[in-house]
């Protein structure tokens, strides 16, 4: 193990600070969504992803891939959202083995109802603590890490502009 690149003191402190900050932040986001909307953050993210694409529909495999989640976990989450009437699963017309997840009108309404509290929690937990320069630096650092850690896009932009207003309302 002589070739181990141990963290120096500054890196160790940065790592611990980053780890603690992200855990505290996401614990707060999870708590807010559960208390105010009865939704786990993972379900909220699925609803947002579906709301941002044309036709509010994605292949289940693409939903899993872009959510950085397993297919079985996405399938379980979509099943729960189906029970709520917020997502509908259907066969893909072009590939009979594929399945699509579609955000229903009820799901969009539920997402829009949950969004204000979620956006406020994000603003309070992240943006209110940072200067505009720190926000820009955080974006740059995050984009750099995503590019380093993933070989494909994980939050694809909508192919057209029709969902843009809805996405802005839902995401802030």
C-alpha cells in the first residue's frame, strides 16, 4: 500500500466538510418533502424529470440511468407513484420490451403543489448561505465533478421548450 495517495490535512478537512454539508443539506430536503408533501426526495426527482421532457414521458431505463438509480429501484418507485395515480406505466410502441413512465395530470398537480416548499428549502439550505460568486464556483465545481464521474449526461435538457415554463415553476 505504499502507493496510496493519502489525503493531506487540507484535503481531509475539505472532504469531511463536504461530506457533512451534503448530508445535512439532503437530510433537510428529505425531511421537508416528507413532512409537507409525504414524498421521498427520490419520488420528487422522478416527477421533476418526467415534467421536463416532451410528453412528460421517459423510458424506464432512461429514467433509471439519468436518476443514477437501479432499474429495480426506479421500478419500485414508479409502482408507488402509479398507486397514487401520479405516474402511468405503459408499453413502448417502438420496442415491445421497453416500458414508459408518463406523468399524469394528477402527478403534475401534486408536483406543482410540492414545489414551493421544496424550492424554499433548497433556497434556505443552499443559496441563502452563498454569495453570487460562491454560487458560480459551486456550479463550476459540480459540473467538473459530474463530467469527471460520469461519461454521459445525467440530467438531460428537454428536447423542446414546451415544458420550460412548467420546469421553471416546479424547480424555481
